[in-house]
């Protein structure tokens, strides 16, 4: 695949010069140079400007933009503009308009309002992408292609209904097989012809607009989620293929959105030359959640560096409380992205727009229009540091011996499930385990089901509800060959079609885990139980609280490490360990408190020789990246107070300040340190 050619971490963001007169361009470039900005994303929502009517294309304005950028040493992330179709297109070809979950057909407005299965949308979007590639394939400003923007927006129209049937026939081949995997004998849902199948929305299988995941047939809704993700991916791939024909050496991407539920990003990443994503934490988002999403984006392409395509330099415009980033936080969050694998630092936006819903979204250049602002001065400082940092961290790999499994189909299926608890949220359970390791300063990769497990000492798979035969075989091989595997309650329940594994939970993982789960109790938030340690083991001792779901399990060879502390299943196993082949598999039968997870995972890591990178408080984050045999320890203080840090993996020079840091040091409020480790 094509790679982004760069000599330093690219620095810039979204730019809309077509909205401003030429004298403003001159002022913008002057300020870009002050801030060492060297890349600009252009043309993101420019479809109607590119194509004012069906017969006419107007590229002269973009010629001027790209020439201007190139003449000033600024490269372009050139967007295809297809995230918002023109009004004339909606008027002339209404098949392009989406039908939403409630069954309402939209009119022209907002963005992401196109049906992904509209022949009109697919024809015109691919045609525009190809014309852009033909015109700009040799332009010196072109650095990367940016297809559409933040794909999303499910559709339930007749186009989608028709294509869903085609997709199903390709997947299941016969109507009898479809009826089998959807268990349609329930409620008399048996289909006799393909054209009887309709999309599952509020008019068919779904029961509540307020609870959109409440569906009568989980298998149907699960397949529609797969289909809709594939449908949008097909639109992306049409543009990708049109561009690739003309620019085989220019990387192509589209900006993802972290844990965006509707799209299976592991599948999307297979068709992206480089992953890019938009990071917009709330004012109160814990840093570990941001770190998790960065690691997920890196994990989409098996540890490859990614692009931070968007973040705000100051504030966002759509949240209930659009608070400012405090001085130092923008810099800190930018380096957090770099610490987890970003090879670009980019903003939305470079200049604030004058009108519409994003006019109060933060920008490098504020409405006042000059460089004498706090935000611009911080941006310029960071630009200077990134120039100084040069190529040292480009394409550096993160070193991790622990992998946490994340899977979109599993996410969809867990939350389509008709029970056992409305409080069960897949991302929450996964990030609980991530947070425990993050707090212990242990490096983690977020991985998919297709990742090679053998590179990890420990693989953690919380709430692994879907376990196919292939999944089970992979886990069995990993543990048998010496891996440590941790999974939890509500795992091994169903196959890939959401059909329950008969014969007892956790289905095909029973032999690996050495347990059988008989029942699952669900209690409201004000009720809880205890995990009482019954086998002194490592750092686990005493008792801990557990919540929400409670498996009643029986051991079939597994060793009991802890039992429940109360209720009628008091004394029954809640934490087990099973030796399988050369490895070990653990089962956590309830949702434990944070203290348990830290003690438990610290113990497992210690047994495996997986060490913390630093000794510091929870406010401090650390990662380690390696390039050409040289390791870099990155330390970030997310607190407004100084924090004492003691590196545990070595000492070295801070490449940002030239200061040697050996032994303990004090990290300043919102401070960032990049230690080039000795003898690495």
C-alpha cells in the first residue's frame, strides 16, 4: 500500500480558503508559517462547488488553492467532497435521500444524508473521485487522498431493502439456510421468498424509538448492521478504486471516529492505506478512554502508525458545555496521539468559519484574525517542537505484550441481545480492563479477531458473547501453546449468527476454561455482590465488589480462586483458573470493581514478566515506542499538579528539552517528556 511521505510529523488541519477572499489567504499563509503548519485538508464539503450541475465540473478554484498551497510549501490532504451531495442532485434524483430508522424519508439538508445503496450516489461520487484523480495526480501539493468524511448514516429505503436481499443471498445462498440462522420458526417469521425480507427498523422488528437496540430478531438486526457497514464501505471502495487507477503511490484514507458503533472499522482498515481518525473528547473524558481509542485506531492495521486527522485546538461546538481546553491541554493531547502511534497532528479547523453550526468550533485562527491569541501561541509552540522532533518517532512501533480484544460484530450482538441487563454496555466492559492496565502503566495493544495472538503473553477478551468455531479454535491454539487468556461473564454464548451454543455456556470454550455456566443473574445498579478470595494467589486478597451480572458456574477441571460473598449462590465460584495445554485460561464471572481489576491484572502481568513502564500516580500516562532499535519512553502528566515519575525501563535524554532524566523526576502540570532511552 502507498505510504505518506514525510520527513517529520505532519502538522496542520482542515482549511476552507474558498470561503474567504484572497487577501485573507495571504494572511493565513503568513500565520501558517509562524506555526510551522505544513499540511492542509481541503475540499471536504465541496461537491456542489466541484459539480454545480449534472453536466458541469468546475475545478479551477481548486487549481488555485492547490497551487497557492504548493507555492508556500504546504502539502494537501485532498478530499473528494462526497460527504454532502448537492441540492440539485437531491431534487432531480430523490433515490439519493436516506430513509431513517423511523421510516421517514429525508429531504435535502445537513450532511451524510445520502443512501449508500443509491445508484445515483454511487455513480456520481465515483465519477467525481476519478475526475479529481485525473486532474491532480501529478500535482506537487498532493500528499494524501481524503475520501468523503466521517462516514455514517444508516438507511432503510427500498434501495437498501433490495440490496439487503442480494447481500443475504450471497451470504446464505438459500432461503432455508436464512431461516435456519435467523431462527425464523420463532413467532412464525419463516420466509418463503427473498423478496419477503424487509430491513429491521421501527416499522418492522424494532420495538422502541427510545431503545433502538430492542429488536425482536437479533439475527436479522445483526446482519443488517453488517450489511450497512459493508454498504458504506462499498461506497468508499468505489472512490478508492477510481483514485487508485491514477495515483498508485499516493495514500488514500477516510477519517474514522474511534468507537463509532455503526461501522466495523477492522473491516474498513483492510481497504485503507493509512488509518486516520478524529479525536474529540469531552471536557470530562478520562484520558484512559482517549488512549484506548488511539490504541484501537493503531490496532486496526496491526500496529501501523495512523493519522490524527482532526482535533480541536480549543473547544468544540456540539457538546452541552463547550469548555475551553486549559493552557497546555491541547499540546498534551496532541502528544498523547503521538505517544500511541500518530504520525500527524491536525486540527479542525485552521480558520473559524463565519456562519452555520460550526462557527463557534475552535480554530487555529480565531475570528479576531491575528496571531495574538492564547490558542495560536500554543499552536505555534507545538509546531516548533514538532519541527525540532523531526523524524525520530515517524513509524515507530509500540511495544506491548498484552492485547485486549475488541470486535464490532460482538458489540452489535451484545447490545441487540434481549437481556440479561439493560446496563450491559460492551465498550464500558472492555475499557474497564484497559483502564486497569493503563493505571498500572502497562503497554497494551487493542486487537481484532484476525490479529496474531501469539505475539502476546496475555490476551484479554471481555464479554466475548460471539464465539464462532473459528474463534474457539484460535483461542484454544493460543492457550494450548502457552498463552494466558482472560475472558468474562456473558462469553461463549452464541455463534456468529446469534444462535445460542447448546450444551451449556460458554459453548466451545468450555474445555479451555474448564467451567460450565448454569445461570446468569442480573441485578439493578443499587445491588451488588462480593468477590471473596478463597485461594491466596499473588496480590489478590480479601474481598471486592462486583456488579450487574453474576454467572453461576460449575468447575470442570478449573481451579477456584474466588467465590461469591452473598445471595443464594454464596460460596460458588466467581473467579477461576484452568491449565490447558501449556497455557492458562481465566474466567471472571461478574463485573468487578476497579480495585479488583488492578490487583488481578497486576498479578497476572507479574507472573508473565510484563512490567510497568513507570512508577507514578494514575494521573500520569506512559507509552513506549521503538524505531530502528531505539526505544522512546513517552510520559504525559494529565494533571494540573506536578507529579513524581520514576521510569522503570531505563533513563535517557528528553528529546524536547535536551535534559537528561535519570531516576525520578517531577513532571510539570500537563507536562510531556520523550526519553530517548539508553542501551535500548
